[in-house]
C-alpha cells in the first residue's frame, strides 16, 4: 500500500461536476489499496474574484486581511470535495492549512513553510480517511494563530511539502495539461510531452515562466527527494516524472528556509575571450558562435551586455588548453563584424584574459531569495575580490574573478554559507559549445539504463513576458559595488534574474567604470528604478534606465553539456527571423536571450522548431 499526496488545481475543481470527477479518481485510487491526502486550490477563478472584491474596497488592501480573505477560497473546495467523497461511501475529512499544522513565517501573502505538524494528519490517515487539505495557506505559529498564504503556486508548494513531511511514496500534481511539455501548448500546439525531467531542468523551466509547476514546489522535491509526477485531470495518461536525487538527510524543521547553499565550487582552468564593439543587429551572435562551433571550441559562460549606441560586447569563457584556438577564431571573425552603418567605427576588438577562475555557490534553496546572491557579492567584496562576470540560474550563482583571488574567494564563501572546509567542489574538464561545465555529481538525473535513449540536447523552451530590464551606467569597477547594488534590492525584497556586467571599461575622472544590467519582475521595475535613482549620485553611479518592453526566451537541457553548437543553433534560429538579441546569459543547463517584447512569441516558436521539439499530437488546453 502506498501513501500518495494528490494536488488538484483550480481548473480541475472548477465546477461541481469536476469536483465529483476528482472524487471518483480519488475513490478509485483508495480502492486500489492506497492511502491518500488531497490538496486542492480554490475553484476556477475564485481567487481572482476575491482579489477584485478587495480592490473595489481598497486600492491597496492590507496584506493580513487579504490573507484572511483569499484563504476562504480553498475552504469552499475542501468541504465540497469531502462531501463528494462521502457520497461515494469513502470516509473523508476536510482540513484548513492551520488544522493540518502547516506552520509558516509571519509573512502575509508570501510566507514560507517552517514545518508541518503531522500528528493529526497521520491519525486520520490511519483511520482510513482521505484527508482533503486546503492548499496555499498555513498559520504563522500556534501562539499567534495568524492565517498566512504562500503566494503564487502555493497549492503546489503545500502538496510537495506535505509529501516530504509524511515521507509519502510520491506526489501527484493534477493539472489541465497531460504533463510537462517542451513549451507552452497555448503558443505551440505541437509541444511534445516529456516522460521524465530532472529537478534541475524543471527548476529552470518553472522559473522561466513554465506555469505547470511552481519553482518552490520543485525546490522542496529536490531537497527532500520527493518523487513528483505531473498528470492531466482529464485522462489516465502516465504524465511526466520529475526525478530527484536521494534525500540529503535534511531536517524537516525550517523546511523552506533551511540552508540555501549546499556547495561552493571553483574552476581555475578558465580563460575569458571578449569581443568589444560588435554591431548591435540580428545575426552577429549566430555568426560568431556558429564559427566557434564549427571549430569545435567548447564554451562555458556566455554573456552579452546592454548595448551602447550601435554596438554590444560579447564575452565567453573556455578552458585554458583551448584558449589559443578560441582566440584565433575570435580574431579571425572580428573584422567581418565591422559596423557597416558607421565607416569610422573601429572593428570589433578581441580582449583575452588568461588568469581567471570561476567560483560558484550551488543549491536549490536560492529560488526567490534575493538575499542569497547579494550575500555572495558582499562576501567577495569583504574579501577584497572584484567580480568580472556574473552568471545566475535557479540553482547556481557563478562569478568570474582573478585566479590569484580564487582561494580567498572560496574560503570566504565557505565560511559565509557554512560549508564545511574541504567540502567545496572543483569542476572537471569539458564544455558544451554554448554553455557550462559538467553537471554536479549529485545531479537528480537518474543514471540511464543501457537501453535508454540519449538525453535530448534541449528539453524545453520557455518564454517570460513579465520581466523588465534595468541598466546602470558607469558603475565604479571595484570590489563592493555589486554587493551594494544587489544588497539594496534584497533589502526591498526585489528578486533579480539575469545579471550582466559590460566588458568594456571606461576611465572617467580617474575611476574605471562599467555598465551593469539586470532583469526583475515587471511589477518591481518602477520601484527598483526609483530606489536606485535616489542613491545613484551618493554611490557614484550614472543614469538608471528602465525598459519594460522586453521578453526573455530560454532553452533548458542537461543534455547540452559537452555538445558543441547548442548556443549557435539558438542564435541562428533567432537570426533567421531577424530577431535582434539584446542580452545573453548562460548557466550550465540554460541559455537565455532578451529580445524585444513584441518578438517574444515568434522567438519561442522559432527556437522550438530549430531544436525539433514538436510532437505529432496537438494539445488543446481545456477552458
């Protein structure tokens, strides 16, 4: 007999008929000999309706009262589903988050789970009842008894957290699509269903706008080794398994706020090649990395900074043994990238730096926690280590620093994030012609069987239309600047996604300066600009520029590691559609490009086609 946690979203319980269909599915699972805990969302558009009512009362409703209001939506669903199960002759009991014992931080509208008191849950399960739990909510503490909500995707988070606390055999997430697809079927009807995907890949896709699973839920599954499967509420298809590593023996206390960083990693076998002043037009990145791919040069990090005038800077890192080959390719192609619009414009300049190292912090606890990256930057600043390049992902933040400062940087980071001395990890050989090094030894990807097909280069393509870009001109190039900037954003609870420093350095009044750009949620864009503008003069920064009309399109896949040409293929797909790339940032299993907002959907469709991800079946998402 298995203990299973099932979660049903708002669409799945959007009417009485759908609630009765869910009850039938649950009843069938129980009759097969399983114990079931069901976590549900509010019916259909109930939450949207409650939000509308609140805004009619107040343009800026009190967050505590919003939690009190929004938590009622799930209570309707749990009562109705319990009644439906009882009508089938199945003993069931409905319970709110507070009754279950989901204890959270005292942060209204965005609380994180601290722990779950499972005594009452276990008692009802042992009595043969189906426990129907209100997702998305908890209680701040036994003493205060404050109702809290977990924020967007909270029911996913509730379900996986309960599965972790109960040590359930697995957790099923039922939704309106048959599993995890290669992209949004609303944008590409031929999106292909995946049988399985690793937690790391799913974390990246979820954070990039793939709405089928919330990143916090995947984070918990990864940290506690919860087997997770996404299935359709309308069919009996097997769905998609999200695979995770063996549990790391984490405590269930401080479940969502436990240590965010598991490892500090470093790689001293790196060198950087930068092309300065390349034309800002479609096809430049495709041409450069196409030639790099043809010459079998494996590239690690790639960044393209915000443009200045009609030009951009593109930089990439390679392993030291192939530096000469990489430099030769860059030098050979640079003259061909000369600006045609300005005859006086100098041709692209190649800049090479040999004595560099990459230091990284890794862990699934960094999602939506702006303070983690800021803490890394502050730690490096306090150690007197200047940051030359930054790469961010959902499970890792990497910084390129001077090689002579690597040991000092690693030591400081191990101390700051309480990583035991000697537990830091070096990185191995290998690249991927458009991205990073090797996957961490503790990758949640299960070892393939001898008969398993090779992992696809790219598992999915994601589009995020809800980001804005901020650029700060002429930031002093010295230790501590990134720490001040991102520390300030962290204190105002603003999460940052892509972070890119320009490679071009200008000396103004005797001070070397660089531009830095980063993306944030659109809802945070204006506040971030206003806050940074207020302190710019005091800290010696230049102009702060906000651009809301951007889209971020990304590819994700663990199979791209060690496979030259992945980045080139993505860039070429965009070039063929005359889509200009404004920014590029990569991590080990992800490549992201910022393009104009109106070209976002076309960019996603072009990339999905280029990597031949379409299936033979068209998926229609139920209304």
